[in-house]
C-alpha cells in the first residue's frame, strides 16, 4: 500500500521559476512513490485576497502549469478545494475541538494581523483548522513541507490527536516530508521570487520574454564596468546558473572573477539555459491548452475522486461523534 501525500497550494496563476524549482518539481517526483492528492486551495486564498476578480483565471493557469510540468491526473488527484464542500464541514467539526489559544499563538496569524489590520477576518484565525481539515479529509499521511511550515503541521497533528483521543482514532497523524525547497530570489536579487513583486520569470513566458526579463536582473552591484572583477557569490544571475546551467557554473565563476566575461554575455547564457530547460514544458503546455475542455475534465474527475474519499471520512467522523446522520432516519426506530 502506498502512503497518501496531501499538498495544497493557493491559486496564484501562472507559476514562476521559483514555484517550478521548489514545489512543482517535487510534486512531480512524489507521484512515483506515493498516492498524491494535489489541491488548489481557493478558500484559503479568500483569507487574504482584496479582490476575487482573477480567481478563476488564476486557477486555470495554475492547473495548466501543473499538468504541463508533469503532474499526471491519471496518477494523482488534482482538484479545487471548494469543489468538495465536505472540507468546510470537517473544518467546523474540528473547530469544536481546537482551543482558541492554540490558534492565537500561531506566528503567521500574528504576522497577518500586522500585514492586514483592516481585514482581520475569522478565516485568518481559523486557517490552521481548515488546513488540518484539508489533510485529514483525505487521510493524508505525508505532507511535503519546508522547514518554515513545520509549526503549522505540528498544529495539524495536535488537532488530529485531540480529535482521535476524544472520539476514537480515525485520522493518521500527518508526517512532514521535509523538502529542501531552494530559496529562489527574484530578478531584484533581494526578495524571494513572487507574484506580488515585479521580479519573476513565469515558466510559461515565451523565449523572447525570458531573455528580456533576464536582462533586467540585478548582478554584482560592485561590478560597474566590464573590466571590474566580479563576485559571483553575491550575484543572483550566478545563483540561477546553479539551477539552470550546472555544467558551466565553475567556468562562469572563474571567468567572472577574472573579468573575462561581461554580465550581458553571462545573462545571455542564462536565458538560453532557462529556455532550453523550459522547452519541453512549453510544448506540453501548448498541447494541453489546445485541447478544449481538458482542464475542466481533469478538475471534474479530480473532484469526483476526492469526494468519494471525503464523503466516507465525514460519515466516519459523524458516527464517532455520535451525530444523528440523515442515513439513520431511514432505519426504523
Ligand atoms: S558575470 Fe555573471 S556571475 Fe559575474 S557578476 Fe556578471 S552576471 Fe553575475
């Protein structure tokens, strides 16, 4: 029996190379070893969104990127969180066994309160409960996380433990699968590559766009002239070469330090490497995008498969909690 992996990601639209090198390549690799459930957590996104205008478009674009990158909907369940409403039900039931003090001490909740003081909604404080419901509804046993997310997973384990001890064991305690997500800085060389900053390269960008974006990348700030010796250890272009041009990083290091290569040429090499790495992805994306209704079909099938598991979990939960179920009404009493 293969263990079940659960992972959710907010619908952030087109994925950038930071998403690709971190979460996405890992998602693809996990499919060989585990039964994977990959969820676009659109309800979670509502806790921080100012506007929902692009939510549908962002969901489609993200799923297209996932599939083109190698997530196989035959192997894995790919679906949208809100399409399986049982997660909201489990969230409410879990909220009855989760002390408020556990939620108020979560560091990310405190950060969010500072970041959006005008919108401290109930969803923000209940976020870890919904996250626990996401994992537990599908009896997720393994959750791929970065080190920074470990406290969240520990809280999910505490909630599950508490439920199991109060009502009887139903849920596995989800285990962290620690993944070394590489920190990919944006083109500004300062912030993590992200959607909110103008510092990203989308994996679906055309070769011309990639070249144009790479040319804007900040390099070694001390290297003002071509004849200045460079310091690759402080240059983000060099860091990106490590991911995309691993066979030539030594050579680039030496040439940069000796001022034998200029930043423009160095960036041209990077753009070529990124483009050749992304070529199979682009071809696959174009082919999937040309199939009318394909994404809808994948998401509908994913929601159906997820719902079968979800309904059975909710039935078990209600039975353990001694709730009178609708099915009970059909029996004589
Ligand atoms: S030559 Fe390359 S590694 Fe060196 S500073 Fe310029 S961009 Fe960075």
